[in-house]
C-alpha cells in the first residue's frame, strides 16, 4: 500500500526559483502540489509553464488567509524580502503545525527559526517547523569558509559573481541583459545582506563584494583567507575533502571550478586551493547554481529533513556531484 502524499504549496511561484521548485516537487515520491500562488499568472495552467508538471492545477492569486485556508502540510514562501510576515502569521493562526520554508532573508536572523544549510547545520535540526533557507551567495561563502573557520587570522574576503537570475524577474539594472552585455556590475559592496548573514551564522566577520555578470545562472565565489599558522596546499585540500566526505551534493576538486559547469546541477564545487608564499594566505573558489543549491534544491533538502524523508528524495540522481567526477 502506497503512503499518503504530503501536500505542499508554493507562494511566489512565478519567479525563477518557484519554477525550479515546481520541477522538484513534481519529481518527488511523496510531495504533491496542493496549490501554486502567483498574482501575475492567476488562472493559467501550471502545466503550461512547467514541462515537469502534468497535473491540472492552475496558478491562483492567494492572499495570506487564503493560503492558510488551503490547509497544506507544507508551504514554501518564495517571496521578495519583507513579504513573509502576513503568511507566517496566518499559518500560525490557522494551522501552526504547517512546515514553512522561507526562501527570503526575513527569518535568517531569527533564533526561533532553523537555519537550513544541511551540510553545516543538519545536526542541529530538532524538529522545527519553521525553516529559513540560506541565501545563495551565503551558501557558497559558508561552505568555502567552514573547514578553516577555527584557523582564521582575520575576516575572510569574498569576491562573488552571480548570473542575473539572482536579481529575480522584476526588471532592474541587475537583470537587464543589455546593460550586462560585456560587463561586470558591482553593487552593495559593503553591508550586503549576505555579508551580515554569513557573519552571523559563522560567528566571524566576513567581507563580501558582490557582482552580476551576463550569464543567466550560477555563482562563482573566490574567498581570500588569512590563517593563523602556515599550511601546505595538499593538507588544506585533504582537510576540505575530509570535512565534506559523504556529502553527495558537494565536490572538492583540485582545479578552480567553472560556473559554466555548475549550471543546472544541484550541488556545490569547491577547489582552486592556492597557498601564497609564507603559507598563511589561502584562496579557495566555490561555485553553485543560485536557483538550485542556492535556493530550490536546498529548500527540498530542508523539506525532506522536516518530514523524515531521505534528504535527497526528489533531487535528480544524475545531477549529483561526485568526488570522483573528474573534468
């Protein structure tokens, strides 16, 4: 006898991340889409916008009370920053046992919400039904820094470059393909939200300089790390491989990873380990797809964790990364 499906709704489903979430939920053995909310696509068939979904659902324009009235087992909030509060309040009032995964930054600094970066925080999960999904840049930074966190001699300096899908679908300079052509656009070069997020969750100050590039998806993060004691590159590489051994969505390689090779894949690649003369300056590069491991895939990992499923359920096996995946 098959087990009953777990109903899941998505709020803010028109965006790039919402589309990826629909694809992942459609492939999941236990989750079933209960509703997809989008003001702009209200009334249109979900199947008309997603080749992965074959059901009969249509997009609906649902306010917070209407979302709560659906009674779904889980709700993913794929909304811009600052928009989550009414939905959380409505769900708290109507069905407080609903699992909520918030993809925005609204609860990343709230100690009452579990911060779900599984490779670093799954051991601290204690059954919370309120889950804050880390930022895409933040995921790349935290995974690149964590193995040497206790060896740092100063703030890591992080130079990040994202594809323009990270700027969302609302028109702006950061997703204007004409302005981005043959260009690299720096922005928010101090006090970026992800800078504060990483500093908070790693417990050390971090300096972050974000940029947008002309490619659509994928993040490259180059991290400069000053260490207390000299190291050898082979020892550092072994340290990272040991730290992330057994993590199928994380690959530690020798060469610096390329963003073009991570697009459409569900994990993180870390490599390019370089130690400057003197041994105390280490440079590491990490890459990930900002729409997948930076958002939708990580949300699916967190949902699986919350419902006691295999953490990788619904995530395509052929898109996993392997330590032996040479290039």
